[in-house]
C-alpha cells in the first residue's frame, strides 16, 4: 500500500528560508537602483568614483561592483563558442560591454582597486556550462575573485552572479539574472564547483581539496545548497573520510519556492519526510519514469506542504510544482531522485 500523509504546517519558517546575505534586501534594491542610473563612461576612475558615492562601507563597495557588472556586462557567448576571445582586460571589457569570465574578474578587480577594496583574481577549474559528472580537467577554464574585508576573505564569482548561458533553439544564449548566491559564497559550498589552481589557501578551507578529489566530488547544483538540504561541511568531511553518497538533483524555479526538508537519497520501501514552502505553487506532482504517482495540493490557509512519501518501485522520481499560471498541466521540476 502506498504510504502518503499530508499535514498542514505553519508559516513561521518562511522568513528563515529566504533570509540571507550581507546587506538587507532593501539596501540592495537601493544600490541596484543607483547602479541603473550610472552614466555611460569609458573611464575606470570616473565609474569607480560614481559607484563609491552611494556606498557607506567596504562591503557595500564590493556589492555595488557586483551589481554594476550584472547590469552592464553581458557574457560573450560568440567568443565562448568559437574559443577565440577578445582582450579580457578591464578597460576593453568596460568599452565593449561584454566578456567571458576573465573580463568580469579583471574589471571587478580594477574597480575594487580604485574603490579601496582588496581584490584578487583567481584562476582555476569550474563545473559550469558543459560540465558532466567526473569530468577530468586538463587545464583551467574559469576565473573569479576573492575579496578581503576587515580581515575576512570571501569568494565571489561575478560572472555566474550576473547571469547564465543556455542553449535555446539550438543556439547558446546569455540570460541576465542577478544571483547573489555567488557573492560571499560559503567556502565549503563554493569548492563543489570552483577549485583554484595554484594556492590551496584560496579555497578558504581548513581542510583543502585536491584536484583529484574535486573531480570526484558529487556534482550538486547551487540550488541543493540554497535550499539547505544538507550541510556542506559535513558532506566534505564524509567525502574525505571515504563516504560516497548519492544526492538528489535540485533545480531553480522561477517562483518563490523552497525545500525546507528532504532526504539525501531514497530507497525502495523507505519512509521519507518532505517539507516545502511555497506561495505561488498550488500543487506538487511526484512523477516516476514519466508517469504521475501522486499530485499533492497546498493545504488551505498555509504555504507549507508537509508529507511522508514511500517509493514502492525503482526508477527516476521527479518532483515538480505547478502554479496557477502554468499552462498545459506542466509541472516545473525542482528535485529528482534515482531509487534503486
């Protein structure tokens, strides 16, 4: 007998789920609004002076550069596909308004230097577009930054924070989307996708990761950590101790939705507690090998879905969410398990 229990739950967790970052969301909106009014200039000094004017401390200076790059620099998909790149120095990037990772990192540093923020450029390996699990890295393929504020070093990826690339209609396209996850990312999460080539101290970890270990680390999307499904410090510790776990694939959604509780893996016949927070998602579907097993409706008067699920058969289980604006009964996937 299939085991499924739906329980209504309170809304108290919602603020904790979405609270994060260094500045308040209101302050970030103020900084972003200021960035959008920035005059067009090919002078690094003039731009740095303008951006500095709106800030009150070093952290805000670091953030406003991050915001300006998101707003004004587009990823150069044509150069990326051809493998032939224009100059990636700061001034060329400023003038052209487009770059690959090197241009983002160089321009971030150039502005940081002029605004009194300590910035490093880091070259290394990254599990970005085109990556597949256990891929071997023969050369570096990415660049990002480390900043230091009040003695604390923080990892920042201004390229990934500005947007993403995806194939659409057979062509690689750039989509501008601000992603603050890549500003001051927790080091034990950052290392799952970024590994500096030279100095292990730039991993910002007490127990560093080798290239061989980096290649064997489970590939987890940022949404896995953003939803706090598991603690990255514990995963790393277990991994270095020889434990090899499988993890669910977790996807971003275009609506306000968060995973509050979910298992790291599911086995046939086990009982697993799930808990989701949603405002717009009215229904969640559990789909096994392309066929619906269950459809769960959000309880009246609550934004929490909480239930226990027991997979009875082997296969691929995909969890999808449907909001009122979704057409043709499509359930946008947000989590996927392989049950053996």
